[in-house]
């Protein structure tokens, strides 16, 4: 009530946006994407008069496009509202998770946080020998020579692999440009920085990937005072999701997400 009384100074408020999970397009359970986070991000920057916005990140990455879209939305709103953004990493901000973290003006991590993995990865399977063993014949008809690009039921083509690597290189260049633009002179001159390697805690700080070791509540109170209040924003699950109507989809998503986290030993 106090904040609505004229001429009475209110305690500072920090809007906290939780960004947790694998980054992927669509309505997959637990996945982070721009569409699913848009309303919460917009409210965090617009509701009331926050002193700052804090991103609490715990993500192994995922879709490059969705990572870019989320980061771009955060930057646009930060500039429109003239608000400083702080990122706080929990277990990890790797790959696309780190892309989102770079939307912040400052990045703070735990001494055990995993940070980095500035690279691009693609993974698939080849089933052509398996189906041949069981007498299954693959029949595929296209009207364009590239329409069967990396078909898992056909032998791998050298030209397809070369094209994939070119696409990955373009995405990698975009990722590097984002990190350089946002971190600037804070980045160390280290040859390993953009190789896809990742680091923990203070080593990530030394490389300029983060600004220091710190956690959201104590750090924000250090900046804005002990009376700082926190308002949390995050994705809302539908009634059907809460009741378990998408159990099969949830199970598949969990398996895939665990695979992403396992790459970082988590």
C-alpha cells in the first residue's frame, strides 16, 4: 500500500525472471522459448517501477534462434525502460543459456556454476544399416536435390556434411559476435574462449565471461539496499500440464533435457 501513497518513497523493487531448462521452440513441457516467456518478460520490465531486472538462469542451451530472440527482447525492453539487467547463474549457463546471460549488463555466478560452451552442436543417428538388416526398403521422392538433406535413413553424403558445417559456422559467428558485443573489453585474450569449452566459477570470471561470484538476493541488496523487495516472474503451466495430461511429452522432454545437462557433468 505504501508504494501508492503520493510523495512517500517506496522501497526499491527488483523484478526477477527465472529462465530454467532447455531452450526449444514450440509448446514442449518445461522448454524455454520467446513465445512462452514473452508475457512474463514484458511484465517484469513494465509492472510498477522496478529498480532493475534480475535474470536467474539455469540452462544447458538449445535452440540458437530462441536464445537470440529471448536475449533480444530483454535488451529491447532494458533500453526502452532504461533499466539495468543483472544475470545470476545457478548450475549453468551454457551455449544458448550463456547467449541469454549476455543480455544482462552484469553476469554473476556461483563458485560452482558452469559457464561458456560458446559453440554450435548438431547430433543425429543413421538408420540405413538397421532397416536394411530387417529388409525395409527406403522410398523417397523429391523435387529438389537438397530436400533429403541428412536423411537418417539414407547413407550420409559428403556434401550434406559440408553444408551442415557451413551452417554451424554461420551460427557460431553470430554467437561470437553477440558475446563480443555484450562483454567487450571484459573478455580475456584466450584462444580457448570460443572453442565450445566451458569453465567453472572463478575461472569463468578471470576469462571475462562473468563479472564476479555472487547471488541474486545479497548482491541486489548490496546495490539497492537492505529494504529491496523481489517480485518473481516465470512461465506459467497450463491446467492440463499441471494435471499431467502431457505425461508422454513431458517424459520425452525430460530425457532430452537430461542429455543436455549430462554434457556438462550435471
